[in-house]
């Protein structure tokens, strides 16, 4: 959210945008999601998201296009989080009770995994795999090359690309 208070005119713009397009957005989301309740929640999340961007409303010419773009990005984020959460819960389910992390630790781990997944989003599959094999599995470049069936030089290039991507994403 923006650190500046929302001006009265921006508040009025957001209010009008909500009144004029909320029902449409819920309907648009229902056609893309399996559950109607999720559509209402995601529509609400979309409007909460735009509260932090009141300056974007000044020159808004196609509100439905903008709302659908914001909502689509939120759907992708939600799907990514659910995918990471399922994989994490499957991994934790196989642990003995004594080794199962506390709920607080599980929450922190899940948040961290979700951030890492989002950070690596957009990398080509082999680049992403090489990075994860190096950082999570502790494999050396030669082992990664064998595992991926590529040359050592390719792995070096993949790692450079992944590290550069992570660096630029954190700026």
C-alpha cells in the first residue's frame, strides 16, 4: 500500500470504480474459477490491491481491462501459493511426528518457499532446475550437468542467469 494518505478525490474514484465494476469483476472471475466464493474473495483482494495505487486511477481509460489484469495476477499468485503449499504439505506429511515443524515454523517455511517460487518465476526450466539443484540439493556444477544432460558450460551459464535474475528481482 502507498505510504501517502489517499486523497478525497482518489477515494471517490475508487468508490465509483468499485460500484461500477465490482459485480462485473465477480462475474468475470466466476467464469475463470471453479468456486464462486473464491471469485468474491479475489474480487475483494483486487480492490484492496488497487487501494495502494490511487495514482493509477487518474488516467484510467479502460477500468475493466485494468481490473482483470490485476485480478489475473492475483489468481496466478494464489495458484502458485496453493501449488507450493500442496507440495510442502505432502513433504511434511511423510515426516515422523517428532520431526514435524511447529505450525509457526510451517507458516514461516511456507511463506519463504512461496517467495522463492515467485522470485524464480520466469526463469527457463533448465535454468531454474540448475539453480535449485545447486542451492537446495547442494550439487556441484558437474553433477548438475550430468543430472540435466547438458554441458558444464551450459550449467555455468544457467547459474549466472539465475543469480542475475534473483539479483535484479530484489532491486
